[in-house]
C-alpha cells in the first residue's frame, strides 16, 4: 500500500509541474509583465495572495510565487505540516493554472462553467452563513457512479441548504439530469478539471479575509479561521488520483474533510479523510464528519422547503398559478390576537383551491396569520410578516416578491403536480412562526383566502388600516424617540470582532436586522446576539456618542474596539463585518462621498469598484472615511449627520439611486429644503472611472450640488 | 507561533524555587538543593551497582584489583542482585498500595466510609472473574471480588489472573520465557531469596526474575490498585483543573494531600467540601478551604475530582515554604522525612496516617476503614483553626500556574476518541481513531512519559524538553506521576498548548478536544498504560512490540520506577531512560537489560543521560517501528 503522504507529495509535484508549464507558455506568449487579474475581485489570486503574503498583478508575480514561496511549501518531510503545506501549494498551483486561462480570455468558460467567483458573490454569502440558512458547503468531485445518483446527491445537499460546488464529470451528469445550476440556486458548476477547484479555495480565502479580517500571509490565522468557522467538506468519487489526493491535503489543511468511496491506497483519518464505500450515504456521513447540523422544521407540505430555493426563478411557461398584488387585491398580514381567540394550528382555506384556478388567469390570495402569547408584542407583527417573503420562497416551486399588499406569487406546475395546495401555505407559515418564534408565540392560526371578493374586502377593511397604523408608528420611531438601542453580534461567528449598534434610524449594515428585529430577537433570546444598550448620558447627539454604546462595542468586540460614533464616517465610524449591502467612501475633490451597492459591478469616480472599496473595511476594522451600511440607511436623516448628512452624497449607481430616491428626496426636502435631490447625484452614465472625475465635478456644479460648497471632511 | 499560549519555562520555575529558598534560609532549614550539594559526589561503587552489602562479611566493592567479593560474587552478580532488589522493592511498594485499595473495597458498605462508586466497572470485573452478579447486592459482589483480588497477592498456585487481559502473543512470550507472574508476594519473596548471600549468582536469572517481579506489579499489584480505586472513587473522565504552586490561595485554608493511596485524600476532599467545614473555615477569617495535591495523591484526586495540583516530588518542600499551608497530610511513598522539621519552622501541621509511613515530627492519626471520616474531620478542623497562626513575614506564593485538562483513563481516552468517529462507519469504544491517525502518518506514534524527579539531572527539564520535542514532532504523549505533573507545571496539559505541537497532533488535539499530553494518573496507573497498549494492539491486529509506542523515564529515581521499567519492557515496550539504571559496573548487566530483554520479550532499555540525544533516539525508535510496519 502506498503511503498517504507520498501520494500527496506526488500529486502536488504533478500540479506544480503543470502550473510551471502553463505559466511559462503564457509568459512566452504575452511577456512577464502582462497583467493578470481575475474579474471583480480586490483579492486577486486569493490563494497565492494569502499563502505567499504578496499581491499578484502580473505573470511575473506568479512566476516569482512558483519559484519561491510555493516551492518552499512543498517540503517532502514525512510530517503532517509538510502534507498540509504541499496541499496548499497544490491549490496555489491550481490557481495559477486557472489564472493562465483568464489571461488568455477574461471569460474562458463561455458560460459553460462558472469558474471564478466575484467578491460580490462572496459577500452575498455573509448573511445566509450567519443565519445558518447555508449550514455548509460541499465540493463534489466526480463523476458519481450514475447520473441518477449524481442528481440525488446534489438535490439531497440542496434540500438541506448545503451550498454545492461541482468539479469535473459530475457537472455533465447534472446537466444530463436537467438540474438548474448557478450561484443563485447554490449549485455552482465550477469547472471541468481538478484545478478549477482553486476557485472554491479562492472563495474560502476571500470569505476569511473579508469577514474574518485574516491578513495575507497569516498561515495559522487562516487555517484556524477556516477550521473553526467555515463548514465545508469534499466528496471525491472513486477513482481518486494523486492530483485529487494532493488537493485533498489542502482541503484538510483548512479543516475540510474529504469523504470518498475509493479504498485503494487511501488511509482513513478521523474527521479528515473518511472512506465511505456506500456513495449513497455520502450526505449524512459528510455532514457528521464536518459537524454540520441541519435545522429541520417539521412541516406537512408536499414540496421541499429550504433556503437553497430562495433564488429559484419560475418562468412564465412553468407557471400553474399566479397572484400579483399590483393588479388584483392580494396581501399578507400577521396580527396579534388574544390567545383565547386563537385555536392553535387551525388552518382554514376560504375560497377555491389551486385545482379550481384557471391557469394563466391572475388569481387572488390573502394570507392572514393570527398569533398570540404572553410575551407577544404588536411590534413583532411586521417582523414576522417580513419573513413571509423568504419563507414562501424557500418552498420548492414557489416564487415570492414584494410585501404587504404588493406581493407577487408564482406557483410552478411541478409543485402543483407534487400536490401543493392552498392549505400548505398555511401549514408552512404555521410551522415557521411557531418554530422560529416559539418563545413569544404560544398559539397561531392561519387563514388563506383565495375567494376574490373576500380578498378585496379584507384588504380594505383589515389590512390597509393595519398598514397605515404601522406606518405611523414607524414614522414616529426615531433614534431620539427610542428608549434603547440594541447590539447585533449575529455575525460574530464569522467576523469575531465586529459589533453593530442597531437604532430605529440605522438598521444593521447587512440590511437584514432592523431595530424592531433586534428588539424581537432580544425578547426571543435575552442572552442572544441582540443586547440592550442604554442611551443615558449622551456625550454628543450630533456625532452620536453614547458611553453605553462604547461600553457595549468594547465588551462585545472582546476589547477589539474602544469606541464608535453612530452618525460619523470620519470619527470612529461603525465597523463592518463584510456582508454590508453598500459601501460608502470619501471623494475628496467634491467634498462628498460615493456610495456603491453590491450588485454594481463597474468602477466609480474614485477609481475603485465595490470589491475594492469593500476591501478597505470589513472584518470588524475601523477605517475612517469608509463605511459599510444597509440600503435603507441612505434615506435616513442620521446618515453621516456629523459630516452634514445625505447632501454629501455625490455619486451612486443609477439603479441604487432609483431604489432609494423617494426616501432620500423626502429627507433632503425636510432637512435642507432641496427638491428632487437625487437628480443632483451623479451616476455611472456620467462618470464611471477615476478618469471621469472632472466630468462628475462638472455635473455636480451644473446641478448646483451642495457638497461642492461644503467644508472638506478631513 | 505561540498564539497567546505561553508555557512556563524551567528557568521561571527555578526562579520561583530560588525565591522560596530565601525563606528556607530565613527560617534556618535545609532543603533538597542543600542536601544534594552535601551528598555530591555520590559513592561511585553504589552508583555503578557494584557495592555489595548483602551480608556482614562486606561491604565488598568491585575494583580492577579486587574483581570479586569475599564470597566470589562478580560485578555481574552484585549488580544483578542489587538491580533485582530494587525491582522487588518497587514491586512490593506498588503492590502493597494496591492491596490497601483492595482492602478498602473489601471493607466497603452502603453505610460505611467507603462505597462502590463505579458499579459498572465492578460488575465488569466480576464478570471477568466469574463472580455471579445477578440479583445480588452490589456490596456482596464487591466483597467477593475483593476477596479474589486479595488472594492474588498470596495465591498458592497459578498465575496473576490480571494477565488474562494481555494479548495472546504476550501471554505466550511470558510462558515461554518463564516470566509469567505468580502471586505478588511470592515474586517479591523469590526475589529476596534469590538475592540472598549464596543464592543466584547468574545475572541472566536475576534479570529474568526482575521482569517477572515487575510483571507481578504492573499486571498484578498496581493493576489491582488502579481498578479498585476506580471502583471505589470513580473512573477518571476528562475534566479541567490547574497545576503548579500558584494554586495555593493566600486567603483560604490550604490543605495539602501528599503521597499515593487515595483512601486518605478522598476523605479529606469529601469532608472539606461540606458546608459545615467551609463555614468553619470562614469563622477563622478564611474565604474557604483549598485542597491541593502533591505527587501522586495530587494525580489521584485531580483525575477524579479536579482538585488542583501543587506539584511533583521535588516541589514538596517548596509548597511548605510558601508559608500558607495550614496542614499537610500524607499517606505513603515519596514523602521527604524533612517535611517533619520543615513544617516545624512554620505554623504548618504535619499529619501521617499510615503505619507504612511513620515520620518524626508528625502527628500520627492512623486511618482505618472505620475511622476514616473522623480522622479527616479532625485534620480539616485543625487546619481551619491553624489559619490565623500564619506568619505574614514568611509568606510568598509564586504566581505560576496553568490550566490542566486531566482524567484520561483508558475509558476517558476512548470517550474522546468516540467523538471523532462517524456513526455511518465506525464502532464506538475502540482505539481505532487513534490507530488511524498513526497509520496515516498524521501522528508518528505515542510515548508514555513516566517517572520521578531526580536532582542528578536538572529537575523537570528533561521531562519538559523531551515532551516539547515529541509533541512538536506529532508524537502524542500519555503521562503519569511526576512526569504528568511536570507537564502540568509547563502548561502542556492545557488544551491551549496544542499550538506547540506539530500540525498533525495539533489537528488531532483540536478535533478530539484534548491536550497534547494526556494525564493518565498516578504511578500505579501505569497499569492503565499497559491496558492501553494492549487495547491498541488488539484493535490494530498486531503485536505490542510492533507498535510505534515507547516508554520514557527521563528523571526516574525510585525503586518503583525499576519495577515499572521491568514490566513495561516485559509488556513489549522499549523504554528510554535518562538516568543510569545503577548497573553500569557490569558489562553483562548492561547488555542483559538492553539486548538481552530485547531477545526474550522484544523490548529493552535505551539509556542516554543527555535529554537532547534521548529524544532523538526516541524519535528514531518510533520511525524505525513505522518503517518495519511499512507505514
């Protein structure tokens, strides 16, 4: 039997030699000074960056890495450390092989494979990882024994919420079985060859750098972070060659166990290299090997329920039934009731079921959940209600957008064929409300109305007055009016030194936690991530300095932070975990700031993309002049109030501008008396690079933008 | 690479000791450092094992000019006899400690001072020995098991029944080599008889009896001690505690339990934990009662109750020199007679409790099964009353202490290994996960670090440096006795010390949630190590001699260590010694204990007094075993 370590060493040598060959060819063709840059990332060649500690800009940089630090990591001592570093050297060699492809063509896989993943995609993972909507990642290296088994395994992982990366022949199997793939549905067809696995390692590296503030070159910091915080694992189908074994060495170095059915020349190592001859048992064996626990909510519905289906799109031709609040009366509502008026788990359907709906004709739906409990507060109604969106999306074959009476629901033909009917919406909502909010909800009953007349009547008589009352309450919810603020440390499982302070006018930077959410979380779990922060003895109301805010960030960042202000991006700005929706950065020429949202892929007048701006902060670090935040915060009167507020905003991508226009314009009108302020804000149609800075200044001058006349911020 | 963990160095420990020595000078008492100076140089003949004072014709000493004693005994005979007598002394000591433990089980009752705590272990042993258990009172079973256990000490014929647990291969070797141990007492008596003037002169026969006598300890008396203690006081399971002198508390009543047999310390812990006694301590202005252990008594109560460990053999005087010890209570073995006069220099009360260890300047309260709780109560009470009598001018407590994860009995180790199994593939309650780590190369092997402190080398230095080098090289360590305490003082029992390990061991420590050095207990608990290697060999399907596992006693000094070394070697484990085994005056003896035993039982001694070289030899030895296995 060949020794395991020798196999890693041999595979590592093979990968290294191919990297040398491919790179030499690229250098011969383009020259050593040719730029090498993966698309949409501020962490170019993240594996090489991380383990050599050196930035990569050119092919010469890669050559230097191969000749120097990578080769040095390939010691052939019979020690685990040599195996781990050789495994990581294998990943770096693989990354260089892939890099050579991207030198040849910025889109080498032509849509057939996903290949490199962008920083924005990495950042999208932040919230679902924290909330455990994604409990783990798997890399399947195949082909599986049969197409059917490949499908069952992939779907099995998907239905458990596990993010699936496919490498090699299993991608063809998935295609033959008609599995829909892509980053949104959390099944990524990475690439055809084993070296494409480096894209997954790169994603892991960047997650650790972004969320964990792991510094390039910090070997132990990285390996400890991935071992303790990233729940990934590998399934490698037999036969496993030396190249794959060497990559496995790298995976295990990061704490990701490899589960394989290959028994030839492989040794079992507990929780690291697991030999499971029965490939049909890969899923459960793997989850146990990596300690991934799947939260199961029991619900009586005939389709799968998982966050992996949130990104699922149902096309017109696949629609069985559709309800659209913009055209007909639809709504969703959570209402608090006296517990004695509620019959727990009573599900009522009023009106025709889906069988009786005519396909292609717009239908109506109203979903009303009545909840009660000793600790229930009316403030929690909208908190639960906002969750309907993601819950309904989690049902396989159901798509949901919007909220309140502006919802749109599509039900697929496949889900209908599987038996999905109106009552199952009730069952699902009941199960989730009772499951997720059990400490405050004692009883819950759900009524699904499909009768058009009832939907219309109830929208007017029941829903609209409730929404109006809530809007009035929300409008009165200001930082000044609130009695307390809350911490949010939900992200600390990934970003251990970051603390959000959530106030009514400043929701969490991920956009997922409002002050009401934080309040509810605190009630649900008094020792949990949202803790009360008192507002006593305010030091400076304009900048937003409170002694207890500082005390809280110091305590909950384990001393990493001393103080934060709530309304300044210059003086002790609030930190970011890395999963922020937007990043705001100083633009000195205009005395203003630019704001970029995650979805915007282009560059900005300060010459940086979202990815590059975002890399300036995150991981719980304070970077004056840069701040991550939620989309909603842009319309807040407290948005960088210390520096003059929203009138400092000089540039935003057009799509973001449109999204926030109504709130921003309203706030600008009330604060400064400026009408249609967003018209004064520049966007990429005028200026989309550092070269266009003058164009932006001209634009701002022409529009009379107030920032130009303001004091410089620094 | 230290990542927040700082090991306490030997230099720091020595600085603490130097500070305490100032107190010794101040109060006018000698300590071991002074006495080492006074005794140096040691007698060269004794050191080489070639001084014979077995009969009154002598003492005879062997020199080139006088190569034979008066009776004609050669250097080989004299060194061989002295060696066997040391082994017999050690076997007698361990085994008699074991016998006391069996007696406590024999005396146990539902309403008495001693109870059956681990009934499962008792029932398993009863089953192993064919004692009926169905529908029987647990104490009836306990008494019958105890009677059989006691009988093992003096059985008329047959062999130690504990040896039934060994591998078939070992049993075959022991029978073939005629070293299968008979009654414990008989092996000691045989050894004394063989070494009497005019009996065995053949060195080979003396070494063979040393092996047999040692086996009667490791696979007899000591094993009885461990098993009975587990049944009576509970089988140790992983738990957290602390170690080094920093565990003494300035504002509490400090009581030190010192020695080996847990019968006394168990009672002290029980009594001191009571609210009544804690209140009593507070009535004298103390914050409460702080029980700490020294030497193997520390190991016993740390393993079972998480009681903190003040230190090992050469720390015993230092502990009293802190000036904050209200009482030191001892049972048997390794107690400096100097504790008597030393305690007189302080307010410290010194209690002896066993007829086996009577020491001047102590209060003797003989502990029996009947009066145990009363004796403990008297001691704890008097200690509380002693609290106000401290002399502030004599107080200095060194700050050093480390967290320590202890309690790694075989059952404790398996419980941790179970956590890394996969329920889809693996069975529970085996050593297979550990074996997988070794066969794959993630771990290179294992070393059993055992033995005492010995001022012939820099105390604790060899233990700590060797352990650090081993863990750095992905070798996992099991430790007992003073070796485990040295690890505790250096922080190597702290799980955080995994950052000092090679990456393989570091990962294993993380996944199994263990420290790199596993504390298996006191020196009698080296019997646990014998069961550990036996279990590993059985689960692996190879012989014990093939395992990449060795023993190491870098600072040994007592006769018990000689007995241990003999049974460890006889069990098939190469043993690396950092102190000469006192036979170097005989080339034949040196050959017999290295090459000779290797031929008979497949293992022998490897001796090197330079710890750097010794650890290199160990690593080479482990790699050679791996190469032979093709892994």
